[in-house]
C-alpha cells in the first residue's frame, strides 16, 4: 500500500499575531459535522483530533499564514518530527510601481479520515488577483479544506443533505444560465468518479461561501487554485485546477540521471483552450489583444477562477478541471509532486522545475529544501541581470515526496 508521510493541517490565524484558534463542531447547511474555527483568548485548549495536533498539544495558529504572507520556507517536519515528506516555500513579490504590494499567494496542507479508510492527504496552492485578492485567497485557503472534507465524507456516510443539494443545484443553474456553461464545462458526464464530483462540489460550495460572506470581496477579486488529493488506499491522485497555477508529477530515474518522466497534472484555464474560448465568446464579456477576459471594466487573465463573481456573465466559471492518475504505476521508483503558482511556472518550465527539485531531493532528501530551491531559482529568473528594480511576482511552491513502502 502506498503511504504518504505528510503533516497535520495547520490552523491558520488571520494574522501572525491572531488569537489562538481551536476547533468547534458546528453544522454547515445542515450537513454532516464539519469543523469550523473558533477564536479563543491568549490560551489555547488542547485539541484531541490527531490530524490537527497531537493530543494535549496546543495549536499553533498563524504559522502557515505567516509564511504565506511574509515569505520563507515551511517544513512540515517543524510540526511533527515523524512527518517530513512535504515542504513549501513562499517568496513575496515586488513591484516598483506599487511599494505597498501585499503577498496574495497562499497554500494549505491537511489530512482527513473517513470510516474504514486510510487518511486522505490534500495539498493546494492559491494565487489571489484583484485589489483584494489576498483576502479571497486567504479565505478560500481555509474554507476549501472544510468543504472537501465535507463532500468526500458524504461519499461514505451517504447522508442526503437536502439544503446543500439545493445550493449545489442553484449554483449549477446560475453557471448554465448566466455563465453559458455546458454539461462538458461542468464535468457532468465526464466526472463519474464520486471523488471528482466531490471536488467539483467543494469548489462550487467554497466559491458560494466566499460570495455570501459580506467580509470577503469576492465580487471583483478572486484567486486561482490547484490542489492534489491523494487516496492512500487506492493509490489514486486527483488534481483540481482553476486558473493558471500548476501541478506536475515527476518520476525519478533509477540511475539518478535526471527525471525519467514529467507528467503535467493541470493546464492553465485560458482562452487558448478552444472550448474555453467558445464559452467566453457566447457570453457577455470581451477579450482584449492580450487574451484577458473582461466584463465591463473588470478583467482577468483566465477563464476559470474562484471569486470574481462579476465575471460569471463573461463566462468565467469556478468549476475546476479534474485529472486522475494512478500512483501505483510508479511503485518501483521514487516520485514526487510539485505544485506552484504562476510565479514559478511563468519563468521555469516543468522540466526545469523537475530537475532542480529532484537534484535538491537527491542531495539533501528534504522536501522543504527542494521547494526552496525551486522558489529561489524562480525569483532569480524574475530578477534577471537588470541593474534596476524590476517587477517580481509572488512565488509559492510545494513539494510532496511519495513513498511506496
């Protein structure tokens, strides 16, 4: 059986100095129990759920959020010495024309379990856009894992939640009528696998949550998201993507002479895809010479995103594209997964990412170091050899080492 030695989910604070956070069981749209965040004072009660913290150990809020906001490297080994096969690196960008630019990238890592199953692992990166994209990115970094746990859990509990089903039907109707989405756009026929449907529903519900939250500016700001969901029992890897962040699976060669294979796990959802272009052209938006999609004065560089509610009439959807891969085909070799924002993949090819990450893993065996190596090389590419300050995009990279023990 494939095992993935990964970290517990880190509960994110709203800032580096947020009050402590603990878990509270609450209903969500009358659904099966899910976990919400509840703010406490300066003392944090122990958490008794092992996927979040070891029993008796206070939660450490704000760690991942602090990294995603200020830059730096995050090693899941820092949270549990037995879980060290995933690492993340974030480097804030810069813009000479916007000295107050904020970091809009974020990421999440969490594990969850359903009855009779080995825990699932989910890793995702997000890249906010728009004036307040960092708020949307941060909200969905926290909300999307809640929805994934809920919808995947529903596969096994088989509890029919009438209210959530009604909301999902309402969302689908809006996407079809306002966004000109076809059955293919929504994956109605193609995603027969219940896990694929669970991921689509999770994206739709998290998008709905952002829209309905008056504190989240999800009308004119939004975020990309690419995530990997690993089913440890079946060895299946599910990836879901909206926007232009990317994921690749790298199979290492037996002799250590570079990657044996680099497999793309996502594609940028842009008008370069004929079906995406067709939907945008059927809708009320317009496309400029650079391929950006506009609805009135608001424009984005992609055809699918979370948030960006005003862009629905232009044909921009929150529905992810899903890919499924079987990891057992890599049983006799080392393999790893890299997820990154466009701050990585706009300046590095998938092959370059694979080479630098594999070299770092072979030299140091550390996922954190591999993620940092990729992020640092990407920043070097952005800076170039120019003697003047130049624009550098936010950079976020996560590396997941896969073990077949």
